[in-house]
C-alpha cells in the first residue's frame, strides 16, 4: 500500500477537526468517516477518500505516540 506524508494540519482538516482536538474526538471522527466513506456504504462510499482518512488518522496516531514518549 502506498502512503505519502501529509502535514499534520492537513490531517486535522481531512478528519474535519480543529488542531486542538483530543484523542477521543480524533477517534470519534475517524470512526464516523470510515463508516461514511466505506465502499460498502452504497450512498456515500468512496475508497479514495477512505484511504485519505485512514492515512491521516495513522499519521496523527503515530505523532501522538512519539509525543508521549
């Protein structure tokens, strides 16, 4: 799977969050967007957008993990 780096500010934008969002808000929006863009969702499924959401979440999660160590 190909990943390209996205700036943290863009990650928040992709996940429809403000930059001061806590981990609970990030996870909540991530789960909702995964449901919304999942290809099994007949009305709103979009695999390209889903990939962006997953990548943004993984980058924020990885950044949070390194910040807490």
